[in-house]
C-alpha cells in the first residue's frame, strides 16, 4: 500500500496521537506508550487473543515476542473496530478490510488458519482466531513489501534481526511500504550490513539531521507532517515503546529483545524534534 493511500481520515488512534482529551497532533512515543499500556495489558491477559497472536506471530514474524505483536495493534480500539477510508482498518490489528475480502478464503488462509475466514463484520468481530491470523499475515505482507523495495535498490537493510524486521513490518503497515523504504534509502544510503535495533536509532538520527526544516526531504520523502519521513520514526517508536512498557508489566523476560528502545536522553531529544516536525505540518 503506497503512502498516498494513507490519510488523516483513518479513524483509528495512531501511535503518537494525543491521549484522550488532549490537543491535536502526535504525542511523544513514550507518552503515547504510557497512555496505552493498560489497554495492552488487558489484551495480553485475554488468553484466547494472546494464544492466537502467539501462534500466528510465530508463523509470520518468528522470534518476535507476543508483547511486541500485541503492541503492534495499539492503534486499534478493539475487536469491533470498523475504520473508515482509505484503509477500513478492522479489529484488534487494524486489518485492511478490502484486502481481507480478497484473501479470506484463499489457499494461504485455508492452509494456515485451517478454514476460510469470515467476510462479514459481525463474523469477524466474534472470530478472535481469524483476527489474529489476519493481523499477523498483514504485518508480514508489509514487511515483505518494504524488504522487496530495499532489495531492489541493493540495500542490506532488506534483511536484519527480529527487532529490525518487526520495525519494517509495523512501519510499512502504518506509513506504506514506499514511504518507509524511501525514508530508509534516503537516510541510510551507505548502510554496511543487515538492520538491527541500533540501526533504527541511526535512522532516527539521520532523519533528524536531514530535516532541519519542513522544506527538506529524506530522499524523495518530505520531512514533515503525517505519513512522511519524521512520522515513520515517530509512529514506529510509539508501537515499540508500547511493547517495552507492556513487557515491563507482564513479561519482563521479553525486555532484552527490545534492542533499540529509547534508552538515553539524547535519543529522546531526537524523537522530540521529529515529533515537532510531524506536528508542524499536521
């Protein structure tokens, strides 16, 4: 899905959005995460949702802990969410409803889910197994689309460790694969090896450096406003930091996996500037 398909008309709450009752614009990723951890903890404690997410996450995003997978759906209001255009994000994981209609009964769904999936809102709302399957398949689809674009340009960042692949998946879902790949290629054109958690922090610093004003671009991608280069970093870190706080609350054994979290004041200062860039053109 191209970045042009993304729009502020989407009705889900986005990472970096203000807390309920707050003003407009994105919030800082760690602020968004603190506001979201109770919701995510409730989802983690839902045995059926956690088990289904873990099962299909292991298939589509191996080596990613279930805390991170549940945090990927932090933008969703819940199992009965029915978003508006352009994406019609639906259910716990914001599945793009029009896409789901085309794959709900295809060979992959029948093989992995074990049956056709529901194609009505009422049926999907009540089918947590199908929601988890569709969500994890959605994230893997966006990971593959971003990776393919990076590979076409010869970037070693088409591959990487599990935290890096997770970031490609959720940012590709959020901002669109073309925007994510364009931002990475523009910011890190001389990357020397596969992506890691540290690479994401390098990406954030490079975007910050390349975006001194809203007239600037990162490669072909505008710096400021929603769905553009600064927002790629801000929204992904909103999900990632949500996973960190969820893990701290319910599964501390997951915490070592979260390489590339916002651990220093200097890293937070970068995100503060990037969030300001997003909001300056929101």
